[in-house]
């Protein structure tokens, strides 16, 4: 029998969601995007080394992945508000200390290099703590929205994609025109704003529930008990192998293979973010009309076909357009994942299970970077083709299985 999410879940007024969820998510999203894309730019400007810039990217992502195993347990134990505020305040403090140190140091010195590398690692960890807390608050809001859960998730995704669209551009412009102090000062400002607007959660922390079990182990047990979510996450992990490979290979393909500038490479992701925003809006309306599974299946098909086509692209324009189509499909899949996740995961273990799902979905990204480093540029097209085929098979298997599972809503939520 198909599980339906009924109107018994209370809806929160839009004004309440704006203050309790959307505004803090916006501030943190801006800090997240500036950290992810701006810190590597800062490392390059400070060190002048492409190799150290790549290492800084690794130092950002490996600690982030490790932080997920702890962040969810901390959210379950202490609550979203306390974790979010502490992470934002700590990030602001670290960034301001680094800004002061860099102002007193000469560029391309050992001390300046160590400073920016430590900044990359520390901001990566703290950003993931605030992100998990914000996601948990969003999941709580979705559960309370009941039949409007996918609308809440669409707004949250829109905030994230807007930050992804504007954050890299803002970081680059601030770094160019105002120097490291201007960029880091703005990043600290968004962090302090996030701390001041920390999401208001009505769920009390459940310290006794998580005190005697590991967060990762508990999240794994929860995921295994939810086959619909497990199959969707599994399909998206395979899909992210292709997405991560394209992200890691993008500078090589655009700059080296296609002969365009780094600005053109950045434009690819700006176009992709725009396409994702449009897809998120369309997915929300489509779910209202046709339901969760059909929308997810169409989005998966779009993403898989676009990745297969990207592997054959030999012009910059074709590459840009196909990446935009691919990320539009990914935007639709993300709405499906977040909606399903917010409905199926019990509130008392949401943080731990959320952390596990994010960890699983991010593991392909550093692995993709290692693959790109090991494979000659001329062979990247073959590697992307293999990843695209695996992506298509993984998503097809996941949605074929989801079609038969009773826990997946079969009609509009």
C-alpha cells in the first residue's frame, strides 16, 4: 500500500519559514559559496602556485568529508541552533585572524602559504558543520509543511543555487578589487550574519538518544531500514561519479583541450547554476501535477543523456550547453532526494542520517580528482564516457527499483 503524506502535518507560515529557515540559509549559503570557490583563488593569489591551489582544494574537501561523521551527531545532541551559531562564529573568527595575518605578511612566503592552507582546511570543516545544521533545520521545516514539503525544498535549493551562481563571482571581484582583506572581511560578515540569524528549531536536542551510539553507525542503520531512500542515494552516488569527474576535469577540458580562458571555465558553472534554478522551479510544479517518481525518472534521464553527450562534445558552446542541461537534471533529482529524505528519516536521527547520505554523495568527488590527475588529458573523453554509461545504468536501476517500493509517494506530495 502506497504511503501518503497527509495534511495532518502542520504547515508553517511563510513569514515564519523566512526568519527561521530561509534567511539563515541565505547567509550561510553565501559564506559556503565564497569559501568553496574563493579560498582556492586566495591561495593562488597568495602563493602563485597552481599545485598548491590544487592541494588547497583537497584540504578543503577531505576535512569536510570527515566532518560529516561528527556534525550530524552534534546536531542530534545539541540542536541545530547551537551548532549552526557556533560554526558560523568560529568561521568568522578564523577568517578574521587569517585576514589580519595576511595583511602583515608578504605574499609567496612560507608563513603566508601556511596561513592560507590552514585557512582552507579550517573553513572547510566549519562550513560543513553549519551546512549540516542548516539542512537539518530545512528537513524539520519540510516535515512540518506536510504536502508542501517539496516547495520548501525547492526554495532551499534555489537559495543554494543562487549562492553558487553569485558566490564565485563575488569572491573573484572582491579579491581583485579589494584584495584578500576585502574578500575575507565579506566572508566573515556573512558568517556573523548567519550566527545572528541562526535557525530557530522547536525540536529539543536529544542527547540521551545519541550519547550511547556512533552517529555514522546510527545513520547507516537508519538508511538500511529505508529502502526507498537507500536506492535513491545509491543511484545518486553512481551519478556523482560522473558529475565529480566533469567538475574535476572542467579546467583541463575548457582551458587545455578547447583553448578557452579560465573566465570561460567559470561561465560554465554560472550557466549550470542558472539552469539548475530553472529546473528546481519546474520540478516543484511538476511534482504538484504528476508526483515524485515521474519527475525523478525524467530528471534522471535528462542527466544521463546529457552526460553521454558531454563525452562527445568538441566545442566550447556545446560543452557549456550540455553541462547546463546536465545540471538541470541534477537539480530535479536533488529536489526529489531532499523531499524523500525529509519525509522518511525520523526526526530524532535526522542529523546523523543526513550526514551519512551527504558523506556518501560526496565521496566520489575527491576520487574523481585523483582520476583526473592520473589520466592523460587526451584520454579524459573515454573516462567520461565510461562514467556516463555507469551513471545511466545506476540511475535506471535505482528508479526501476523505486517504482516497486511502497514507501515512495506515487502521487503529488
